[in-house]
């Protein structure tokens, strides 16, 4: 029998699921972003945006979170929320050892389907200007850079990002 991979996108609705997201965020952010933005900013952003309280508050404020599972094992997560005329993809992260296995692509397909179902004609995201691997992945999925932004997030830290957009066919 062939080893079939089963990718599932599961909505985060419980404290246990939020705890899984927090754990994944801690691992993924430290392995991926430390070389881009440094340990101090990673620590700050994890606490400000990816702690249990932060995620709970985001969910209560109309942000949807989903776990990305491979063969029933959580290997990543994503989140999005409506922002004007677009669906804003706030987060999509996959553990390093599972990248390149179609998990992120499956997550993006899910977001695109949700975008259509909710009546949006585009998906927008921000990506760190020095996160070249992610920028290339988004470009392969037909996202285009539309502007460059620097956002002050407090404590002397900024997010130095590109805004990217993908048009969705009706």
C-alpha cells in the first residue's frame, strides 16, 4: 500500500488548538525569522501577536485561525480576516521539515476557496522584504508586490514589508 499524505485544514476553536498554534509559532518563528529580524524582535512579536492571549483576542475580533495537519499531525497554521474589499492573509506558516511538501500550497488553496465563498475578489498579505523564499513562493502563486511599507510595532521594532495581492477570479 502506498504511503498517502493527507493534508487537512482544521479550524482553531478550542484552548487546546490555540495552544498548538502557540507552540507551532514559537518553533517556526525561531527557526525562520531569527536570521531575518533577530532574536529580540522574534521574542517581542511572538508575545505581541502569537501568544495565547493575542490569538484569543484576534479570534474574538473576527480573525479565523486554522491548523494545517499532515496525516493528523499539526505541521503549520494560517489565519485571515476581512479587510475592506480583500481577504487579508495574516499568517501562513509551516514547520521547516515539512516545507516543500504541498502543505503551504494546500493552505493557500483553502484560503482562495474561502475568499471566493466570502465574496472577496482578492487576497492581500504582507511579507518581510528579506524573506526571499516566501516572496518567491507567493509570486509562484500569482501574488504581485503592490507597495513597500514600514510599520512601527512598538518597543523600537518595525515590520519592513512588501504588500502583495492576488486577484481571485469569480
